[in-house]
């Protein structure tokens, strides 16, 4: 079953460019992974202006493969120093509403 993940990351003041640079590497590599349907980075336009990862995978195994990847681990280490708090991560699965 497909899995959609939305992750919200608040970055320390002045660290936006460094975070985006680290994320760029992770996003590019993640898009090439087997089982990744899409993997995008967005930015809120108001409020906290958090960075928002919008990810979709074919199944849980693809999520686990992504989380075990070297590029994801490297990004996680970089993001820890750039984020002002732990990310808020929402994991979802599709709901079939069509008869």
C-alpha cells in the first residue's frame, strides 16, 4: 500500500540557505530511489515559513529503504544542526472513497 509522508522542518534563523543546500542533495538522490513516487521540498508562505517535505512511496519497504540510505542519513546529520526543533512528521496511507 502506498505511503505519503509530510515532514515540517523549522530552521534556525539565518540557516535557510544551508538547509536548502543540504536538502537539495537529499532530494535529488531520493528521487532516483526505487519505490519513490515523488519527493519534493516546499516552503510555507506565511507563519513559521517551515520547510515542507512532500514524499510518496510505493510501500513501507520503500520508506525503510529511503531511511537507510546514505544520503538520507547525511542529510539528517546536517539538518540536526540547522533545525530549531525536531521535525513534525505525518505518515499517511490512502483512503479509497470511490465505489
